[in-house]
C-alpha cells in the first residue's frame, strides 16, 4: 500500500469562517496565553475562532494554548492498569511530570478506584488533564462488547463534572473502515480506545456509538468549556503498515465532526497522526492534515519511525516527534522507555518527557527559527564558551542530574583538560585586542 495522495482521495475544502462562539468565554485566558506565547491577543483570538488554536485549562491554574503559531506542547500519559495500580506511584508521576515541564497530563487509569484516582491526581495537578472515557466505561461495565450509549454518556458526564480539561473519543471510523484493514496490516488496530469502540461496533453490527451521542457530548462540553480530542483509532502500529485509506477516511470524518463541534462553540484537537510512521512519510502526511482540516491543532503520539528501539523508544519517538513538530504538529505525547514493555515508572516518565522536550524544542526551531522563544540556546552557548558550568546546568533540562553527575565541575573538563579548544580559542582572540 502506498501513502495517500491528494489525487487518491477527494476531500472537502472548508471555508475559513470565524466562529465567535469559540472565543466568547475565553477572554481572560486569551490574554494570559497571548502574554506567555508573545503573540498579539487579537491574532490569537482570531485563530481560536477559526479553530486553529485551542485553550485548555484546569481550575484556576495557568491556561495552555495549543495550535498555529504557538510553542509545541507536550502531554504525558500516566494512570493505572488492570494488572498494576499503585495510587501513590501515579501521584509521584504527576509531580515529576510537572516538575520537568509537562504542559498537559492524560489520566488513562483502568485499575483500582478510577474516580478516586482521577480526583486525587487532579488535586495534585496544576496543568490541564485529559481522559479517555471509554476506558472507564469498559471497566465499569466489565465488558468491551455490550456497553450502552447511556453508560458511555454517564462516564463522560461524571468526568466533565469532576473538572477534566479535555476528553478523547474515537468517533471518526466506521465498520467499513474496520473491514478494510482486516488482513491488510501487520499490526491491525493498536489504539486501545479505538479497539474498545470497534468491539462494540463489530459485535453488535452497529455504527460508531459516539455518533449517536455526539450532540449530547457537545452540549456537556460546551457548558463546561471542555476541549474535545478526536482520537485516531486507525493509526498504524508499525512502520511497514503504511498510511492507508482507513486512516485518511478517519481524518476526513474527524475533520467533519470538528466542524460540527466548532459551530456549536466547542474547541477541538485532532489526532490524525501517531503510533508508528515511516520518517519519509511524515512531512507529506502533516501537510495533508493541515490542508484537509483547515490547520486545526494536530496531536501526535510519537510517532516512532523505527521498531528496533525497544527499551529506548523514548529516543526513537523523540526523532519522530522532532520531525513531526518541525513539519507542523502542534501537540506531542511523550513516549517512555517502557513503551511496548509495561507500565512506566516515575523515572521512565521523567526520561520520556525530557526526550520529548528536546524534540519539541528542535521542532519549534524548525518551524519558527532560532529567534522565536529560543534564548536559552544562545545563553547556554555563551556560558559554555566561558566554561561557566553552574549557569549551563541551570539552563539545562535536568539541572539535578547534571549537579549529581558533575558535582565539582572545575573550569576545565576532563575531556580535554588544559588543552581545551575553547580556552585556546579565547586566548587567540584575546591576543587580537
């Protein structure tokens, strides 16, 4: 199968008509985000009204802007599983994620008392929180087959009332899309939420349940200013499962649903890329997404451009995330070293996040150039030339690690000692004065 091209599929061209409903209740948040991102508030408001930017918030904490012209944001996944649930451990993950600069957190808990865990995490959290309600619905009903629309709605309502910032639903694929990937992919369907939704559809020979309740979901989200994240159930699970028709169809469907949501005044993020993607296909796929979806915020998980990094998938993902961010993705989910192996530890969360921060930083330099919010690079270079270690450590992404690893750093490092090129260079240039 070849990657989709514009000549392979027809898509709707959308009119860029501002919807004032989207920015109506966000006046204060727009001012704060505009100041943080160094962008004109009127420009930011216009992009929100066009669906190109969303603002997430949690209680009275600082809002987070995601989308066109803004710094690439980073999400961290955490939460219990059906086989391992240590509430204290999850709280520690929240704290370390916030300490090392996560912009948002997703609670994907499926073990223990999910409501209690979510509320305890939210008590410790100062950044927006996202959930995937179908996860809790499956646990609550004890099945992924006969879950009623009412059960899904009740979970969504409860999570929104608890104050989550965003929810993910997998509404953009059909039974026909499921049939098209059968026997044609190595990895089949790798989206957990997508697989739950697909089980309901296939076992009951019914359409996507989220379509039946979509209007009800929008009403709840509008009333609470919760952001809708339209997930990508059709994403590929290995680099040899190339981008195919079901993925493209889901992107089109999600884009149409986003248009409906925006008309109601609901903000939308789209997951149109993620999982595992051949590096050479990234730029084309992101360009397609941006054109088809009217440049709505693009959320990507990874993507991983190789399979052989098992145990080091945070590094593989940072390579893919750098390219994705640089080509136009707005929002990246950090991948940990435990990806494909098990529930991540606190250290896994930290290492995955730091790798992702590097990816987003380099990606932003590709999008905006070195003069857009990138003074830390310049400052670190100046301190490096002067061999000012403490100042370098303070600007770095993990100051504690550097101080622990190099506790008594002298002027000369052990790599070159007194034969340091920087020292020699400084002497040369000093002689010119």
